[in-house]
C-alpha cells in the first residue's frame, strides 16, 4: 500500500526544516521547535491538520512584524533551494498558508510574498481569501501575474481563481458570474507551459458547471485555431461533453446519426461487493463516411433513498470508417473506495455514443 501522503510530515522532515530555520531566524530554538512540532497526538493528525499545525508552531518563533516575517520565509525558501529541495514541494504548502493566515490585512506585503513563494510551492489555496476580501484589486493583480516570467506565478493567476477549486473554499461571486475571470483565461490559454494551459482548462471546466453559455462562447472563439487550442478547449469542455451539451458536441463534430448499437449485453447479472460488473457491445457506423466516435457509459448507482444516480465514464474515442463495426468489452469495479458508499439493489448501465444514450440494462449489486 502506498505511503499515506500525510507522512510527508515526519521527524526527518522537521529536523531538516529546523536546520534551515536555524540559518534564517535569529535566536531560533531548535530543541523547543522539535518539542512543539511533534506533540503526543501528532500521529492522529491528518494531512491538512499537520500542515496547519506546522504553520502555527512556526508562527511562535517568528517576529510579530509581518513584513519582517515574510523576509524570513523568503530566505528560508532560498536556503531550501540551495540545498536542492525542488520547487513544487507540496509539503511546504504551509508557507503560503502562513501568508493567508497572518497577512490577510497586509495586502501589498502578502502579494509580494505569494509571488515568491508560489515559485517554490503552490499557493492557489492561500490566495482565495484575498480574492474574496479584495475583489477586483486581486483580479487586477492576477492579470499582472499572467505576464510573469515564472510559469508557476502565471499558473497561480488561473488556478487561484478557479470558482470550484477542489478542497478549497468556493468563490461564490465567480460561480454566479465568471465574466471577470475571462481576461485572465484569454491571457493564458496560449501559454507556452502545458501546466498553465491545463489550469486554464480546469478553470473553464469549473465555470461550465454554473455558467455553461460562458464556456460555450469561449470555446467557439478558439476551436479550430490550432491543435494545441483544440486540446485545451476540449479539456475545458469535458463536463459539457459528459452532459451531452448539443453545442459542444457539434463544435467537436460528434454526430450520433446513423450509429447503431448492437448486441449490448450485461455479462454479470449479479455482482458481489469487491468484484466487477462486466458488459459488452458493438457499435456500427451505418453512414457512407467516416465518423468521429466518443464512447461513454452511464452507471446508475443505487442511492440510500432507493433512487438511481447517474455517473458517466469515458471509454474511448476513435474514427470509425463507413460501415465499420467496433467491439467493446468493459468492467466496472465495485471494490470499496472512500469516495462512494454502495447500496444493495438494482443498478443500471447504459451506452452513450456521441452524446446519445441508448437504453440501459439492469444488474444487481449484492453487498
């Protein structure tokens, strides 16, 4: 089993951190720091709790003057970098959290700190309270970050303002109306770095869940300009494609006419927990020309209230020649996972071709 992510925070990590703090922080008490950072209940703390705990203990050793404290954090990053600790080190995300917690009322100092820190460890979670508090001023700053020479600062401009960033507080203002974010996304959609372009796509995918028309209009502006634009836009429209949005299906030339579903079978009518539901089918292109094919299946899970809830899973995409058939066999695992609660009873699977959903077939899950 993979090592739990929270165990990035361990005694070895803190000893190394303390050695660098000792270089950057005058009068630093390394022995006391290690006593405080590893309390008796540390093993029970989860990842986010360990991150917050690290920030709070560090604060006890830092100067009360926030600008002075940020200079120490910058020096700490320089010391870590000199020791070949690479940028992107996620265990150091307590550094932007420090700025978020103790610098929210010092906008200018915090902005300068974020710009430096995000080049070492991502700050997209920490900037969100600043977006909420400072509004347009923060959006203007992020537009400036779009022009920065370091790709992680440009990424922060897009990732930080995602309306529905996972595991982060939602930006309700931009869930309601995302148009103020569009200049940032226009500025970065052709960024030379893929991680920045993917952030733009993820931001647009967030927007699509609340304001699909905004994303449809955005996609139409860039679709067809280049292979790179098409790739970014398609990733941005993945939720709309799963929702079978007619405008987006048409934009990507997914046409379901003359496509036939053949011999759709559920091979496991009863599925026990820990095993898999198996099904197979064939599709045929009955038209006189080749067609782009996007294959998905809908899994209707039994809920606690006895109703079925649909989740769409992608199978593949391909070009199907005129009168060509394609055979597919698929399994859906029912192994226990932390993100879903399973319930006994009838479930259903359906086949979706270019957004068209064909009639589903039942199977029973037995816990």
